[in-house]
């Protein structure tokens, strides 16, 4: 990706959790990411559980449970339904 080249954020794919953590830490620093960054295991367990294919919008509750899952996107996205779910889960 051109932006990665410009920002000098180029890494080979990590093969261990430790390598993944190191790459993520470097990206957070170099890209000045200020929001919390969470890391999946090298086995991508979270990705496998929550991946939306095709694309979906999810709302995850504080307890880690799915509170809202949109219809497949992009045409199934209804931001009004997501807004309702956000309001009812505050």
C-alpha cells in the first residue's frame, strides 16, 4: 500500500503472537493511533468468530456478546437500526 510505504510501516507477516504484538506496537507508534488497539491471536480466533462475510456491522456489548448484527452489506446496512441498538445498549 502506498500509504504504508510513505509512513515506513512495512513488515513481513508475523508468525507468532510475539511478532504480531511487536508489529502492532510499531504501527500504533508510527501511525500515531490514539484509540485502544486490540490484538487477535496468531490463530485469528476473534476474526473467525466475528468476521462478517460479506461485510456486516456489529455492536459488541460490554460483556463481549453480540448485541447487533446487520444484514450483509453494503446494501443490507441500515444505520438507523444500528443507532437504535446503540441507544438500547447504553
